[in-house]
C-alpha cells in the first residue's frame, strides 16, 4: 500500500488528532514510578484533572480505556443485584447498561429511538415511582458519541433532588470532557467517567473517575468484587502523587502537556471553539440537504455530528471513498444507526481550516459515492465562520 | 531542581530503559482503531506476541498495567468461592494471592521466607492431597521481581500431571517475558500473564494473557463477574486485528517496533544476553562481600538481582545517594525485604557498558552511604564479561 500523501485527517469522534506537543512529550524516556520525579508528574496530572472536571474532589487516573473507567464507576459504588436506571440514548449507553448487567446488576433500561437524549421528565417519573429507593444509581451518557446527542445532566440531577431520591448519578463524559461544558461539582455528579483520547487530545490508554463524597461513602459499602479498579488503594497512593500499581508513565507525560495546552487556551475558549465548529458543521449538513441525526437542536453535540443518509445510500461506501481518495477517517454508524449514519468528529486539537478540509472531503465524497445532495456545504460553513469572526471582533 | 546531566540509568527491575526506536514509534500520530491500517498493526502485534510467549494459541493484549492481566487471568477462568493454590515467594505472589481473595476466591497460600521459589515437592503434596480436586487453579510467579528469584514452572506442571490434577496453571511472567527463557506451550501453562514495561522494552500500559485451549474452555463456565477483561469479545475482535474497545494505539506502535527488535536479535540471544549480564552482576555482588538474597543458585533470576545489606544498613539511604549523585534509580526492597534489600534491574534494552555504569554507581554509592563492603565489584564483573566474550569468540 502506497503511503498516502499529506497529513491524515482523523475525523472520527475520537481518538482525535494528537498535537505534536503531546506526542513529543510522550516520547520521553520512562522514569522510576516510585521516585520523586514521578511524584511531581503524578501530582500535576491529578491536580490538573480536577480543573478539567470542575471538581474540588479527587480525580483518579487508570491505565485503561474509557470502558475500564465505566467498570470502575460501577464496581466501586454498587453491590450484586443492585438496581440501576439507564437510558437507551445510543450505542455507548447501551454498552454501559450491558456491562452493568454483566457485572451482576439489575438494569432498568428505558428504551429510546437513539435520536434524543435522556428525557428528564421520564427520569423524574421513574425516580418518583421508586418509593423504596431500590434504584441505587442512575447512568447517563453526557455526549452520546454514536449519535452526536447531548443529555442534560443538570436536569437529571434536579429529577433526583425533586424526587428526594438518594440514588447516585454516574455520568459518562468520555467524548465531552474538555470539549463541551461539563461541571462535575455544580451538576452534583457522583462519578464522572472520562477517557484520554477525545477532548484531552491524547492517545487512548488513560481513563478517569471523578468522584463525590457521596460516591466515596458508597464505595465503603459496595460489595461488587474488585481489585484493579478499587478506589481505596488508588486514593491512598494518589495522595503522594503515586499509584498502587505501575502507571502508564508516558501517557501521563502527554497528559501533563495536554493540561498545559488546555490551560493556555482556557477551558471556556475550548468550549466556545467546539460550539462554533459544531455549528459550522451543521450548517454544511443542512446545505447538503442531508439530515442531522439528532432530533432536538437543544441536544446538539459540540463534539461530533451524526448525519443521516437518504434511504438506500451506504455510509460505509462514503467512508471508504473518503479514506481512499482523501486520506480522511470518518466515524461509522454504530448499532441501530449502522449503515445509515456517518459521523464527523470535530473535537480535540481542531481549527477552522481543518474543518474546511474535513467538510471538503465529505462534500467530494458524497459526490463520488453517488449520494444525492446539494453542493455548498463548505461555503455555508465558511460564511458562518467568517461572520462569527467579524461579530466577535 | 537542576536537570541532572547525562542519561538517566533506570536500573529498577522495570519499567526498563525504553529504546529510542520504540519511543520514536510511539511518537506517531494516533489512527482510527476501526480502519484497515489499524488491523495490520493489531494483527502484527497479536501474531508477534505468540512467538514471544512461545505459543500457538491466542495472546490477548489489554490496555492496562500487568496487574490488570492478573485480574483477567482470574476472572475469566474461575467462579466465586473457587479454591486456588498460591505460594508466598515474594511481594508479587502475595499481591496476586490477595487479589484472588479480594475477588471472592478461597486462597490456599503456602507460606515462604521469600528466599526461594515454589517448591515443586510442596506443590505436588498439596495437589495429591486434594483428592476432590477442589483446587481449580495454581498461581505461580515465574520471576519474582521483588526478590530476583525464578520458580520452575515446568516442575509445577509435572506436579499437576503426576497428581493427575485438573487444576489450571496460571503463571505471572511479567518480569521474565522476553528476558528469560519462557515456554507457554511446552510447559503446559494455561494462562500466562505479561506486561509491556520489562523485557518488552516498552513504557507501561499494555498487558497480556496467553492462554491454552483448556483455559478457553474453562472461561465458558467461569462465573466471576467480568466485562472489561472478558476474553470472549476480545478473541472475537482480535481475529480481525481489532479490539472490543479502544486499544492503546500508540503503545501498540511501540510494541510492533519492540517485536521487530526482539526478532532481529533472536529470542535465544536475548536470553543469553540477560543470563550473562545477570551472572556478571552476581559476581560483582560477591566481590563486594554482600549477599545475594536468592538462597538457591538454581533459582537466580536473569532479570534482576536482589542484594541483602549488612544488619543496620539502610537500602533507602543507598538508593537516595545513588539517585542524587549518579542519576540512577535502583529498586527498593518491598514488603518483607523493605529496608534491607535493594534490587538491580538488568533486563530489557541493556548491554555491557550500561551494566558497568550501573555497577560503578552501586559501588560508589555503597561507599558514600557508609555500607561496609569490599571494592572490586566492577572489576570482577568485567573480568567475567571479557572472559565470556573470548570463550564464545
């Protein structure tokens, strides 16, 4: 296979394009994970992650995929047979619920059509009806990567509070963290689950649990078997900048650098950048006369946009031609959207001209794949981007 | 803190010195983990690891520390309340047994003084006495990193066979894999547990399970709750070069390069190199008039050497002065050996002159820390190294 020319456009909704600064940081020699130099690294990562999650409580870092941090959130707070409430908002909500069942929990899985986020009224009804407080935790995916749909975490918190329900609120922020506004403490989240390969601009291999005091208290009574994921030893070691077992040192080098970059830009600016690039993407989709998969504009994701193709068109053919001709990876449809939806990732280390290239690749790909569409998506996006710039100038 | 001059000597028994070739490979941009380019990477890593474990069966790669692969070995093959037989050969054998207990297994933990490996006769006695075959698995740490002691895995296999005992043989080869002779298939191991940061010359963050058909069969009946570590989805995805959740792509780049390097050198040569550098190290220790912690020469490790200090001497003072003055990290005593033993790691990307520097650092450190010893350790090691070279020339 000939090496494709130019930079690859990695426009799946994560892993995202890793900045050179982060790659170069990861490239440093591994050090003794029990030495003083490591403790400095550990402390700066653990402390820096608190700002990203917007929490004053501890954040834990696991050497694992985000999937591992899902498991950590469950096994540290729950006991066999506990009931959890989850919502079918997409592929990842479905997988997390399946994991809960696999681990011996009873899952009350509220069905959905994958085109909307969690309905806070439905959550409220479920919680109010649970008078004996059998539901021990509510699972919410903040940004459903598979559908480009954001759920209103604060509203689910209010539903819990209004029902005076003691259930824990566990939230997957894997594809929203450091890309979309997320507030662990303010929203009263008990465990937030994060991953390294999305807004944090790192390769995959690190995952996160941000916790609340209530979650820590629940972990004392939790009976699900655990060892690797157990918070107790993790927190005890973290206090001194260390880890209970060998941490993924080189990825932590990368995390330290990524945290520096996020701090330099400012989290609020990071969110605004993503909001703006997402809106430009949606304007392109509408100009193409294609349908944004998300049904409710209030729930649009700023991390990725899922696009519905006309009946009979193949998303895999589109992605194949875009990869072959233009050296760009787009996200596939997953689960219930397989075959009919493709996804544009616009999160992480991403800017106007990268988006222009991305949309150009999609527009040309639509033509090559014979998918009925209007041209003019890029133009619509650029008009918006340039208009925005003058407005803010 | 002033940046210490020159290269750091990372002479803990892992993480080991990562070759520049591997660091540069890790430094490449992250790619789509569902694309064809990734499948090639995945396949070459999965296939290459078979040769390292010396197995024709599948090897699985987890994004985690080695500790995670311990957990994977247990939760995939065993059920709550199952009995396992383990041997107190050192810190890591103790931690693995503790993990088994934490996960709900009943552990028959044969006590030991940490100065010897598994006694095959003791294993045989335990297994013969277990007439009802209540013991479902035997846990052995091939190379106890905490003590520099090798256990005879093949002899434990024979003990199982002679007793006609159906228990599974689970072996931790984290600090021996790709450093010391290890034979998954020939020794009849059912699950071998490996990690990336030792003989494989990678940063930490990848772990491995090599399996047998019997282990796969056992996994069908295993009842311990599992999700992240479950083999079933892992094997199904691996068949096409993929993973059930996002893999640690950049560390896999490193693994592909490390496998290339091991192949270039040849595994037999890798083992011989380690054997030789280990013997040179022991000669230095004897010349210093210090005691090798391992009681039985047949069990000497080729990965690391633990050295006992005279009564009243502090290993932490020695390690501190060596780090401060000579920019070298040595291994601490762990658990029962804390305070009295230090460890020299001589595995991974390591050669004669690196060993000379390492031993020079230890010899000068012994002097600076006021630890009674004779000089001449380096000289003894070099005499051996140069003699060996002429012998093989």
